[in-house]
C-alpha cells in the first residue's frame, strides 16, 4: 500500500533521526586529530563529492542551473552549511555531549516561534501536544547529564536559533530544484567558505595528515551530510519543519543508545522512562490532518 504524502515525510524524518544519532559520536572522534573547522571543511567537501556522483548517476546536472532556486540555495548555504555548523562544531568541542543534545532541542522551540507565530502557520493541536511530549521525553533522558552552562552551550543555542531561517530558504528552494542539486551547491560553496575561514584564522587544512580521521570524515560527508540531508529535505518537502524537528527529538535518545551499544555505557532509569512520552509523541505527530499544508506556501 502506497504511503500518502505526510506518512512519507514522517518516515523520511524518522529514518534521518536514526542516522543522525551517530553524528555526535563520529564528529567527536574526528576531534582527536583535527580542529573543529578542519573537520567541518573536509566533511562538507566529501558531501559535495557525494552529491556530484549522485547528480551524474541520475543525470540531473541541469537542475543546478535553475536561477529561480539559486538565491534560496545560497542563503541556505550561508545559514546552514557555514554558520549553523560553525557554531555546532565549536560548541561540541567546548561542552559535553549531554549539554549539546539537550540544548539542541531548543531548535523545536525556535522553529515553533518562527513558523507558527511569525509565519502564521496553523498546526493541529495533536501535533503541538505531540511535540511537547517529545520535548519532555528528551528532557527526561538528558536531565541527569545537564550540569552547568559552558561557553560551548551558547554556541549550540546560537546554532539552534539560526536553523529555522536556513530551513525556511531550504524548503522554498526545494519547490524549484531537486534535493541533489540543492545539496551539491550548498556543500560545494559551503566547503569553499569554510576553508577560506580556516585560512583566515591561520589553519592550513591541506597540510595535514588525514589518514587517522579519513574514515570518520568520509562517513560524515557521505552519510551524515550526504544521504541524511536528502532524507531531511524530502521530509520537510512533505511535512512542516516544526513537526519534522519534533520527530527528530528522538535523536538524543538514539545517540545514548548507540553509545551504550558501542562503548557499553548502560542507559539510566531516566533514559528508559523517556521512552513513554516519546512513544506517544511520535504517535500523535503521525495523526491529525492527512494532507498538512506546507508552511512555506506563499
């Protein structure tokens, strides 16, 4: 049975949440030999290679010449590929993973403010209540890890504030161009800008031994910045960004689960308790209007 538009969007976002659950682990491993800016630059460049191969395989190179989407793609590049990840990578360097995961959930709040209050978008009450359940579940699982407010926490908070603006332009660009074209241009120009910024700060990103971090950079570029971003854009092309962010709130719990599986750090009672509101949150977010109006229709 063929899934309807909204159900497909839900499935894309939840699959992306599973993949993204590995992101803090993989990224932190690259910091053992690389600076945050160098790690970000090479990961973004590998993502550009991934999308170039995809464009070639699907014969979609003509889509990058669509002028009506170029302005939105360039704004997405600046806000998400450069500013957002600059704040995120340096935040991850200077604070604990638990703090990062908790503060990252404020993106749901900022998206709600941006789209529902400023953009005047109406959401079903079930979706709003589901989002609150997801947020409460994530708060339960991460509460024991939140100790004190570090300098890196402000950077993560700034990244979360920027994200809805970038998603606004990204969702609008998707109306005029395919995901592969958007992400190739975004990754290519993003890598150029990041490397230029690194050079301005005195880093020589091309004179480093990348062998110890190459596999992690490749995974970040091809899977995290590549495949998962296609899933995200296709998801927010079908459902609202606010709902997508709420569904993605399960990612911190998955990250802790993966840490348990990989490093054998068992989950706490708080983490297990969080499954209850998160389960019902996902259920409510999957209910409501069958054909939810896109937030960015103008």
